C-alpha cells in the first residue's frame, strides 16, 4: 500500500537532505575522454562531466547508445585514464584500479576452474589475507547473497543469476568504498532480473557501500536509484557524451514492487524517456524492396 502522498513527500525530502549531509565518496571533476580514430582524427567519448556521489548513495547512470556510459564506468574503475579531468575517492585522486572500488560486469567473469568459495576468496588472497580469514569472510559474503549452500559448486553448475550474485560477493569481499556495476543484469531473463534487483537492494541496505549502476533500462534506473545521472550523446552543441541531468528520484523508500504502482514512478520514467529519447520527426525512407506477394494481398 502506498503511503499518504503528503507524508511521502515530506519523508522523501528529509531522506534526500540526509543524503546531501553525508560525506562525498566519489567525485568527477571535468572528466573528458578523447580517442584517436583510425583516420587519425579525434572522437570525443566524454566531455567535461562533473558530479559528486555521497556515502551509501545508490546512483544509476542512463543515456542513449554512444553517450559514454561504459567509458565513464571504466574511468571510475581506473581501467582507463581520462584525457582531462580528475576522479577522486574520499578526496584522493584515482590513478588506476584499487581496492577502494569493486567492479561487476555484465558478462560472467568468474574463474571457471575455481569453486564459488574460492572465487570469492580470490580478492582477499590478493590482499595477503591468510587461509582461515579468507575462508570465513568468503562464507560470510556468500551467506549475505544467499549462496552459502553453493560454496563448493563450480560456476558452470550455477544459473546466470547465481553467477552474478557470486560476482557481487567477490567484489564486496574486498570491502570497497564504491561498487561499480556495468549493466550487470542485462543478460538475464526478466524474472531473474527482477529477483536480482531485489537482492541487490537488500544487500545495499545492509552494508556500507556506495553503488554506481550503469543501465539502459529506464524502469531499472528508477526502481534502484536515489539519484539518476543522465548522459547525453553528441549533438550540435556538445562534441561527445555529456552530463544532461543529475536528478533525484522522488519516490518512497525502500523501493519495491509497490513503487511501480506509484504515479510518481511513471512521471519520473516519462521524464527520463524524454531526456534519453527526445521526440523526433519520423523519417519514412523508401526501401528498394521487390514485392513478393500477389497484388491485392495488402496489409
């Protein structure tokens, strides 16, 4: 049941104010990324993108194809370097990958020759932790994602949703400040995807983690986020991907299936649709198609 609208609005405003009072964990300053083309020219993937994300905030990133979403998350992870600008985690400049940032990809990146438990232990062992500590922490995180009973399984014995839960557990085991997720549920069927969204929200609400989640699904962006970062593609004004809007999600929290029935949900989604897919006049090009049905057999 959706709470009284006046009460909900007040609660939402208070919650958003509390988020603003938290320390800034992740910051991008004038982030720009250029690439050299095969013809020797320059392609602009991102242009002058700046934002701040606060502790324990859940931010989704959306935008049309070619707006630089994947470039942005690779820069934040330290897997790529900006042409200009700076990324800071807790006020310290990012100069490459680090334990303060965990990453979950769309593809299943588990080591197939390791058990589920050993996959989760991998990052802990890279940090130099001992066998007993690795084992106990891995089992703790597997319990957190509901897969402690699968500790001795191998990745090929798991469903797609289970594999992504293991990947999330492995990323969180290193205790990062920020969890970066690049369309992690994009390859899942709709039912499994909805379940994974629920799992992720439950996990996030119970641990000290800030999440930046890349998605192309507008419903998913609204359902998961405190705020939504909207990137725009190159246009007549901007040479590349740029920050179009960084908007609050004015919905009651925690988000669950009831939110989908809230008129505010559809209002936010419609606004995002207008930002990401601006209405354009439909161009009806004539295709050189040879007719392959009898005359009179029209549709």
